[in-house]
């Protein structure tokens, strides 16, 4: 199975969701991307369909938006 | 590890998220509850903190609201 990608921006709700996702899916099955520090990944996330963070992009390309932390517009600042 | 509980109400976004969650977490690690057919579970879901479906309640009691399908008010009809 290829990896999922968890996009977040460092907000408290993101970090809490990150811990839950890593526990559930397994740390080896998910890449964590912090869009606040890795701004070059923002366009990649948008192309994947990410509309808000935290979000999990599954290996088959579906996007699960989890809770609602911040819109992509907020992340871009 | 105890099981997670995935609450949904049969809407298309719920079913899509259900497939993703089962694939990611593993079918043996998650109980699926359809609040549309098991209306007696609605109060249990609300006590767990579920505010909209689909939602995943993790073994440690955190609630991950996934995308946004329907509010609990809509589920109650």
C-alpha cells in the first residue's frame, strides 16, 4: 500500500488530529506535511484537492477533510 | 487496541469516507454505525461528541469530523 499524506498547518486542532491519524493508520503509512513551514507544498496540496487543513489524502487520491482548522487561503496568509 | 467507531448516515460522502477509513484503519479495527438505520445510537454518538457525520471516534475518545455530510440535527430529521 502506498502512503497517505496528512497536510496540516500547525494549528492545535491539526496537531491533535495528526496524533489520532498516526495512531490509527500507523506512522509508517502516512507522510506528514506542515504547510506552514513547507509553503512550497501548498500548490501540490491544492492540486490534490485539499480545501482546508487538517486533511488526509489517501493512497487512492481521495481527500478526507478532518474537522476544520484553517482554509487554504488562511494557510497562504 | 480498542476499536474506533465510524458514524455515518448513508449519504454519498459518508459511504465514500467509510471505504477510505476502512481501507486505512482496517475493517477489524473499526465498527460502522449507520445512524439512519440505528436511530437508537444517535444519543450515544452525541454523548461521544459527534456533531456531524461522517465522524470517527478514536479509541482514546477523540472525535474526527470528516468532510461534512450532515449535521446531527439533519440525522434526527
